[in-house]
C-alpha cells in the first residue's frame, strides 16, 4: 500500500521484532535528518512518479506555492502549479530524457493555485530510484529576483546601447572598462580602442591642470561632477560636451568601484547660441555691428583710451537723400544701397576701427586712438568721397551724400551716451550746413540743443494756453491794385506781449509733431475769419494757408481739412493751400494723388518758395498746381541783382506758359513793385503794401477797399 506523503517510508511496511528495533531506530534517526534536510533546502521539491503524480513535496514548496500539503498532494504539476503561458509541447521530450537517466534544467513559469499568481522558477529534474519504483524529483527554484535583475540589466544594456549620450565606465583609476556606441559616435574612438585606455585620450588643450584637479576633487568628495568640458575627438577636433560623472559604489563595502561618465555633445547647441549671440549683436542687412555691440565697443574703447591716455573719435554718419532712393526705387534697392555703403565705409577705416549701423541710414564709426584730430578729418573726407561715388542700382546711377558729426573723447565727453549724442548733434549741424560735409561737436551746439529742449516745452505750454494767433498778410492783384486775398501766418504772442515769428518755432514744431495741432488751429482760425469776411461781402477773397510736410503726409489730409471747411461753411475754392516742392518729392506718386484729391474737393494749390528747391519742370507738370510763389530771396535784391531779376522774370514766363498764376513775395520797395508790374506778375505780397496784421487791422484794410499805389505805366 502506498502511503502518499512519506517518501521515507515509501513502502509503508511496519517492523516490530526487537532485533530490528535498534536498526529501525537508527533508520528513524537518519530518516528524521533527511526529512529536516528535505524541508529546509532553499528549493521547493516535488517528488512525483513517472506518470507525473505528486508523491511528496517539501515545506519550502508549500511556502512558495502557498498551499496546504493535503491539497498539494491531490493536485497536478502541469494543471495546478504551472502557468498556461508555458510551452508544454516540449515536456514529453524532457520527460523521456529524464527517464532515460539524464538530468535537465529549464525555466518555467509557476502558478499558485489559490490566486493564480505566477512567478519564474528554474526546474531541475532527475530520476531517482525509490525502493520498488522509479520516481522523479523536481527541484524548483524561485528565480523571480534573478529575472527582474536580468530584465533590468537588459534594459540597462538597451539604454546603454541606444543612448544618444556618450557613456563611459571607468574603474577608480580612470581606466575605461566600457563605452557605448554613442561614445564612439561622438569621440571617434571605437570600443576596442577606448577600453583599457585612459580618458586622457580625449583631453583637449582648453583646460588647465587646476580644472582637472577640481574635477577629481569634486568626484572624490561628492562622488559627482558635472559641467561643460572641451574634449578632443580622435580626428583632433576639439568639441564642447556636457559631462556628468558619478561614482558607483559596492553595495556591501560602500567603496567606489567605478565611475560612469555620461556626456552630451553640445557643439550644435553652442553653435546655435553663438548664432543667436551674433544675431543679437549684428545688423541683419549689412552684417555690421548693431547698436548694442557699438555701445559695447565704444565702452571698451573708452576704457582702453583712459588707461593709455588716448583720444577716441565717434563719427555719426547720416546719408543725404537716402529717402529718395527708397521712395523712387523701392526698399529692395534701398537695402542694396545700404549694403554697398556698409562695404565702402569698411574700406575707409583701419582694422581696429568699428563701423556699425544704428538703423535706417545711420552709421557710426569708432576710431580708437585717433591721435591728432586730423586723423578723424582725413577719415571723414574719405567717407564723403566714398559715399559720393555713384551707386549703380537697377541699371541706373544714384547719388547720395553723407553728413557726418564728430565727437571726441575725452574733449567732448567721457561717457559713451553723451559722446554719441554729441556726434549726432554735430551731424545735424552738418545737415544744416547744406549736407555732404562734416562738423565737429562744439559747446555752442550743446547750448543750442538745450535751448531747443526748453523751446519745445514752451511750445507745448503755449498750445495749451492758446498763445497762438493767426495774422494775415494781404495779397494784392497787380491788375486792379486791390486786395484779392491774403496769407494766414501764425504768431506766437507770449504772456509778456512779445511776438515770436514762426521762423523760430515752425521747424521745431515740425520735428516734434506739434505742428499738427498747431496747423489745425491755424486752419480753423483762418476758415472762421474767412467766413466772416465772405459774409461781409468779399465773396472772391482767397485765403492762403501754409501746410507743413508733417501735415501733408498725415493719414487723411484732404478729408480732415474738408471737414473743417464744411464745418465753417466756406467754399474750398476760396482756400489756397501753400505747399513746398521739398515736401512733395518724398514720394512723388503719392503726393500727386493727394494733390489731385485736394483739387477734386475744390481747393486751390500754390507752390511756395518757388525757385529755392528743385524747381523741376517735370514736377511742375505733374502736380495740379494753380499758383507759383516766387521766393523772397529772388525779390529782395531787385533791382540791383540782375541774375535775380532774370530768374524772377523767367519764373513769371514759365508760370504764364503753364497757365499758372504767380505771386511775388516780400515786395518791399516801389522798384520791386515796378519790376513785377512790368513783367506782368499777377499778385504781390510784401511790406510795401502791408506786413502780416491781426484780424482787426485786416478788417480795416478790407472795408476801406485799400488800393495799391500803382506806379508808372
Ligand atoms: P512763408 O510761407 O514764405 O511766408 C512768408 C514770410 O515772409 C512770412 O514770414 C512773412 O511775414 C514774410 N514777409 C512777407 N512780406 C515780407 C517782406 O516784404 N519782407 C520781409 N522781410 N518778409 C516778408 P513769417 O510770418 O515769419 O513766416 C515765416 C515762415 O513760417 C513762412 O514762410 C512759413 O513757411 C512758415 N509759417 C508761417 N505761418 C505758418 C503756418 O500757419 N503754418 C505753417 N505750416 N507754416 C507757417
Ligand atoms: Ca507761405
Ligand atoms: Ca514763401
């Protein structure tokens, strides 16, 4: 009878004769020892017969599979203790092998019957002979931990192999034990070349001994170092990498056994950073240093100059008539011109000088250590000559000029900001001097600038306090001798009663934009007076109003003034807008459009200061003008200056041929009156008849029907 569950009494026989008792007790003793061993081994043990029925299991098996012995003995290995994931197909072969006396070892997925949980085991099978029959003993070892470790290792190996970071593992002396493919990719050294060598093979000349000392110190004290380091590839090229080194410790002893270096090639990142740096400091169009870098360089130049007691010149260059190129040829051509200018400027200076573009058509040059001032003068002359050479754009030759302002460290200032400001101021002075020349900064410029600042503040205040008043200067028809119209001229009457003429503040108002509200005020006042005079019977009275460039190029000048005119109920035909050629040439096409719109609304148009600017027939033909105003500069020396007389006369003839009316301004003497009568000029305006007067005085002139003394003829 088989008594399951006791392999040590497999046959189950009983012995009771005393002779055997001693032997039996010895046997029992050894049985107990075996049993203890059987139950205390690390492996779970299944004992089963050749049919696969479980005969016995040990305690460890019960523990591992979490079953009671009675249950275990009634279960089957394949059905109850194995995962269905196993490959059962190969078992028969295993079985045969084992039965034929061989041992076998394989991995298996075990299963706990009570909850179905699975775990990895390693199974060792061996046939044993029990008294009277064969059996198979299965040693089952839980390998969960080993499996996890293997998986982790596999994962680590995968990471190691596939990482884009270079990885090297060295021993504590720094000898390389392992490198990954990325290491090879980045450094150029194959694993074979690297392993066994010292990372010194990667060393570049970028760092000194102290750097590496600090690296090792930090590794020794913190088990870690990270930072940017320059290494050298096998081909000799130095490159920056971000390196992270950590120590690996032996778990039991706590001693560092290895160092893992993980690094990232940051060449690309650096290059991008440099590109960004470059872009931040250079002008995209010309490639010259920009404002930021210019300030930097100037700062450095001044620091250097201070130490060595040198002089530094700052040249502020503004191109003359650059806008013409932009307006007539378009921005692409303008860009080409600026690039060409940049090249020419670079050609005029020494290696150590900085040429930069501040924006628009403004360039600056730093001349460190200029020595005697004529160094700066020489370069300024050279720049003007270079810029004056014609530019070929779109098959056409273009001419521009350069206005240059120069300030000197330490004479004019010791700080960068003021030096630049002073050079800028001197540049404006050069513009005032007719452009295409250079000016050194002087103290009086500074005073003038300060005056301008206070004048601007005063102008604003004057606007708020209504200190402006519009005066009127009569215009006399030479045909009838009667007042045919007038020009509105603004006056600034200060609280102390003094009158400031517009020549003093119009340019500044123009620059600051104050001319816009001011111009609107003038236009509004002129319309309101005109309305009154028309109602008083002067139906054909013409009112001339000066329009500044700033106003002309406002968003919707025709619409704006039309609204004012309508509000006052005066006919646009009675309004003559005085404009100058110089403001129209900024954009001839657009100007023509605006002028046409004004004409369509019914306004009359006069070209002011004629003869001083372009006086181009081409423009005259294009612009829908009604009247030419001969500038006072051609009038004042009549009859002494025969040239002026010839010019004035030809303007009258020109106007006649183009069917335009002509007004001569600034007529002060009877000789001048006589002259304009003789050449058959249409109108005159000037002190001879009346200076600009306030509206009350104008009232008197109009109601008295004042007549010009007509001389001669
Ligand atoms: P403009 O348009 O050429 O005006 C004529 C200037 O010549 C006026 O100077 C006038 O007073 C002056 N004038 C007239 N007859 C004689 C004369 O016989 N002899 C002399 N020596 N001068 C004479 P004003 O009023 O000082 O104006 C100067 C400039 O200011 C004007 O030149 C005009 O360009 C500008 N301006 C005046 N009022 C306004 C205005 O309301 N708006 C704008 N945008 N500009 C104005
Ligand atoms: Ca005028
Ligand atoms: Ca004028």
